[in-house]
C-alpha cells in the first residue's frame, strides 16, 4: 500500500515525512488531472506537446567556460614547449645523430623556444651546458604557463566576496 502511494513521487526527498497524507480522489468521470509538482517538467502554452522546464541558470557560465578554455590552451602550449626542450635535452645527452629528421626537427623547435637562454651557462662540457640552459628554459615555460593561468583565473572569474579586515584602535 505504501509503495502505491510513493510511486507517483517525482522529487527525491532525503527526509520524507513519516506518513504522507492520503488523497481522496473523486470518481473517474469528474476527475481532472492534477498539476504536476513544480520540480517536474510542465506542459504549458497553446500546444500541449510543449514542455517547459524551470531551472536556475548560471549567468557567468559562458565566461567561466571561456576562461577555462583559454587557460587550457595556455597550459597545453607551454607544456608542449617544455616537453620539446626536455626531449632535446634527452637527445643531446644520449648523443643522438642531429642529421636525423626527428632530431633536427626537435633541435629547430628547441632553439626557437629556449627563451634566449642558450648561452646563459657556459661550462666546458656541451652536454652540461644544454642540460642547464634548456632545463631552465623548460622550467621557465612551466612557470609562465602557471602564472598566466593563475592571473587569468584570478581576475577574469567571479569569486566570493572579499572580506575587508581592518583594525580599530581605541585610546
């Protein structure tokens, strides 16, 4: 009996009432359909097939989505530059043949994205110089990406209200 009463529920209630009130329906001939609950889709308008759903829309949704897409693109690009520099370091440390197509492609990219740090450290060993210079450039690319995404999210996304803290001195 209780199952028959609850099967018409369209809203999940974590704290249901102990016993829902019993509804007495008039005979079927004079009965009009009851309106559905507010949380369920309602039929309205001149057409009976039109379904209207009510909900709360986030007014900042498009801005949040745009900021997240821009930050993702920045992270992918700066991460890709760091990976290219890391692969070039591995190729140089492994004494790869730079006449190879892949090695020359990576070498060209690495020379383009090293942020001008190619001559910062000048030890006697060329492998150590590449490791230090391009390793620092890879770390700088990751830091640049993190800083840009932090600043974009900090200033472009809506945030909670800031609490103004002040100190009042009474003498």
